[in-house]
């Protein structure tokens, strides 16, 4: 078996050291054959953007023999050598304007030294112009910029600084358009997609291919690629799990598949999680835990987002091109960062329907949100969720409600909140988490919590805010919430529950 390239983002290292490489060069060829391509490509973190940049680097440096086992080797490509200016902003730790400018200048000077060029200018944007001009005397220039937006994202909670850094980048990218005659190819990657009125206002020839159907699987692993490239790993893992290959593949799909980046596309697996899965032979939240989205969690609370409507949310096409520092819109950001993905597209209404891509993302996000809203540590949230499930399965309902109360006991007394909605959100998160872990059905109706858990038995809950347990139970019976489940061949438990004084109070139970 070829070795797994975990943490390796350099194409040359992968090929020369016989690591596994999923051949994406047919799609790359469509880009590089364009004699004047200027592209922007957005994908979530750890999706392989840096490896893509490295691959483009080798192609434009004419390293044909590195590609002898790849599709592009036999394609009609000329393999001319071009001077390459490559800047990776993920290496920048810009905490102020000077640090960002110094980083840019250093990158320009380093490239000039590589090609034996002396630069006379000192101002960063003019120096960039000078470098492009002098490199073009060798041949037209290829410009590869990785994680263009990282200096902004790193400082997104400090809006004044983020705007200042955006203006520096804006001045830098404006030179690309001004030096168009010297340039053969431009490719920029990032996580976020700021509108052209922001960073790229001076780069009006930029083609955004982030949601282009042709490139929807340019990064990520398709099911066909999974079956072909990881066949031996699947065989090994299935044996260690004591399951069939079909069962294992279905479980991998449930955990890590589901990312979609265009109206019509093949869904792709998260490459970071898949590589670690086959290395460790164990399912875990690898991608999510590599960088918990604390800023997004904070933004969700600040925007008072209705979490019960988050999965299945509908957005127009324009929502994906209006991302500005001064007016952060949470749903497009969740899509761009990979926490939501395209579940469907309504052609008539030109609307995208978004949802969580898979179990890893949904489970991890709900655990993190439950921590943020209830102030219970995330590792305890996971344990308490299973404690709730076990209590239901053992019919220890006192323990169930005692455990449920823990999620409300930690909320600060002086927290300024819209109380009922806030508490309803916690109920939604807890029951969603239980539902995920037992593959249950959890439903939330606006204005009240109506939670249904389907496991070995069926449990229906009605919570009354500032009401009593009998009112809650009578509501279940009067509205006959249980009728749709009576043909399931399972016991049905009805719970009427009071919620008063900021916590779960008394409860009553009936069987149907």
C-alpha cells in the first residue's frame, strides 16, 4: 500500500516518496491550458488547497517527469517553463499593518533572489510591480497565492484591524490587473469569499470557480476515488472492524462524505478526516477537532440565529457574493467554511438549500453549540448525552431528568438573554444531539419544544414554560402527537414537563 500523505502539502514530496496521490490533473489541465487564466478558488480549511497550489507550481515549472503516472502527462500540454511567484499567506502572522507589509516584501525579495533579480523599489505594491516586470523578461509570470484571506480571518474579531489589512491586500492585488501584459496565469485560494467591492475591487478580470460545476470535485475525494485509491485500506479496515466492505463504506460516507460546492456536483469526502481514519483505523471528529470554530460559535450567539432552522435553510445565489467584514452574514460563512454544504438547488427559484454535510460536522457543531449555550464543557456534553440515552433505555426517568437539569444549572444568573428562546435553543441542541447519537427523529416547532426520540422505544416530550406538567401532557394527548407512531410496534412514552425558575421542574408520564 502507498503511504498516506498526512500533513504533506508538497506535490514533489508525495511523488518522489511514493505517497498516495489522487490524480486531479485532468481538471487541472482545463485550467492551465487557458493562455490567460485568472482564477479564484475557495474551499474550507484542510481540503487540499496548498497541495493544489504546489501541483500547479510544478506544472508551470515544466516538471513533466513528476507527472508520468498522472493523466496530464499524456495530454496535449506544452510543459513550457515559466517564472513562478508563489506566496502562501498561511505563513503570515500579521498582527498589524507593518507585519503584513513586511511579510509581502520578504516574499517578493525571496522570489527575486531565486531568479537572480535585484529590486530597487521599497514600497510593497511598487516592488510587486517591479518584480513582475523583471520576471516577464524571462517569460510571462505565473502567480500562485495560497490562503489569500488568512491575514483578515486571523483578525476578524478586530474589525478595524481586519479592514486595514484588507486595504493592504487590496492595493497588492490591484497590481495584478495593472501588470496584465506580463502575466500568464493567476490562481488564488482562500476559505472566505469577500466581495469584489472589497479585496478584489481592482481585479475585475478574476474568474471565481469556487461554485463552478466543472471544478466541484477538484478537491475532496469522490466515491469513485475512494473505491479506487483506498481499496487496500478499506480491505484492511473492514477486516479489523469485523464488517463487510459495503457496511464500512456506508459508515465512512455517513461520517465524512456529503460536501457539495455547486448546483450539480458529485459529493466529496473530507480528505483530512479520511486520511486520518485510515491511519488510525478509528472513527473520530478529526477535521472539526483540528480547529474548533470558536469565532463562528460566538457569531451565531451574537446574531441570535434560529438553530432549529439552520439545517434546510434556503439562500439565494447573491448570498454567496456579499461577504464583508463590516456586515458578516453567518449562513454564507458557515457554507464557505464547510460547516454547511449544498443539499439541493431549486432551479426555478434559484435557491440553494443548505445542510450539515455529514455526521462528523453536525455532531461536533451541535456539541460545541451546546457547550456555548449551556456553559457545560464540550467533553462533558458528549458524556451527558449518552447518559441521557442510557437512562431512557433503562427507563430510569428520574436520572434522565436529573441529567437534563445539568445543562441549565450552569447558565449564569445575570446572563442577559431572551429567556424562553434561549432555553428552547438548549432543548433543541440536547435533543438533536440525542437524536444524532441514536439516529433518532428530533422535531422542533416554533414557539415550543416538541421533542420525539425514536430508539428501542418512542419518547414524546412536551415542555411548558411557566405552565404545569399536566397542561403539557394534555397538549400531547389533545393534539394526538403520538398517533403517527402507533404503527411502529414500539412502546410509546408521553412526558409532560414543567420549566420554571430557569430549569426543568416536575414531570409526569403516561404510556400509550
